[in-house]
C-alpha cells in the first residue's frame, strides 16, 4: 500500500511528491495540535481574585460614570493566551530566563514570553524559507537528498538559535561596558562621598553623570537609587545589583559595601581602597590585551607576509633552475 501511494505521488507531483506530502502532513499536524497546546487553562487564583474583588471598584457614580480604580488597567496582552506554550514550566527555569533577559537589558514583565515568541516565529519562518528554497532548487536542477534535508533543517535551526545568540551577545556587551565604566563610577562616587554627600545621594549623582559614556551602568545605578528611595533594604538592593549585572567587580564592590555597613567602618575609606584596586585591574586588563596582540597577529603575518616574501626572494632562483633544467633536457 505504501509503495502504491509513493508511486502515485511520484507520478502526479514528480520526484519530490513524497517530500511534499510529508511537508503538508506536518503542517496539518502542527495546525491541529497548536490550538490545544496554546490554550491557556484557567488559573484558580484568578478565579479567587475575581470572587474576592472588593465591591464598589466598578460601581457607577452618580452621573452614570464608572468610578476609577486605584490602578490603571494594563489591558489584555496579545501573548497572554499563549503563556503556557511560551513560558518555562518550572519556577527555577522561569527565574533563570528572567535573570538572563534582565542582564541583556530587557526588563519588561513579558520579556521572557516575547523572547520565546520571537524564537518560535523565526524558527517557523526560516523553516518555510528553507522548504521554498528546496522546492525551487529541486525544480531547477538535480539535488541530492542530503542537501535537500540540510536546506530545509539548517535555516530552521538558524532561525531558532538566532535570538539566543543575540541575547548572549547583548549580555557580553553590557557586562563589558559595566566592567569598563565601573572604575570611573567608583572614582565619582568617592568624590561625592568625600564632598559630604551620603552614599544614596552619590549613587543618584553618578547615575546622572554616566548616562552619556556608560548608559548600561548608569541604568543599573538608577535602579539602585530608585529601589533605595522606595524603602527597600540597602543590603538586598546591593545584592540585587550584583546579581543583575553578573560582573565579578560589582560583586566584590557589593561585598565591600555590605561589610563596611555591617562593621561600621568608613565608607569613604573603603571606596578609596577599592577604587584604587579597580584602576589597577583596568590597567592590567589593558596590558593583557596588548600582550595578546602579537600572538593574534602571528597567523595573519604568516599568511599575508611570508608567502609574498618567499615569492620575491626564492621565485627568481626557482625560475632560473627550471630554465636550466629545460635547456639540459634531451
């Protein structure tokens, strides 16, 4: 039966008939299963909140107008009904994903959901483009099965992993920016503290001064100042700052500040010593990068300098030897 179906498909649609049939069947299966997977189950806590909603929040006023609630309505999120499909299932995975998106600079509450939605859409889009390319290539000329499969699968894999690569690059660039600007931030913070300002006021001033040169670090300091203004514990705020940045220098700074606050030592003295160490570390990183340059340039030098030099020096001698052998040959 399968052989008869295969022969029928080849007879009607050409050599790619079985492949087209499998592609259509896959699309149909995806179309059938996606509504079931994307259907969001009713949250029991949402039902409980609806039943326990305070009376009078939506009652009408005297002139037929609804009373405004204390909080503005956020509106329905378009991706909210796909949350069960686009978000991690466990709390640990969700926390890890949120931390990664925060380190990349995406702090929205729906950042994880949007990331997975973009990842899914790009994977499907690139997969469709691969199928179109395979159909066009098979119609214009002969193509092997391995090349056909790779032409379909590879674009889909690239589209799926492209957002991950983007996030990783964003994290690396932000951490590099924070690491490069942190010694300057400590110097400015030390000047503010020694001028008579408190640590909180110094952080606010530093966040304003760093916006032009190091916007990522200025944003982190601004978040720290806003959280302190909101009344959060300074220790937890500093630890959250260290966790968001993911930079070892920031983690060491947070440890120094917490210890200075715990033991009652001078914050200005701790900042002076730590700022000096950060400047020394930045100089050492610059020297390390400079020392790596000769090793990195060796390959380029060998590829682009040695072959032309050999051609100039040895080429005439080789040519003369060939001419000599040609003259002596019978």
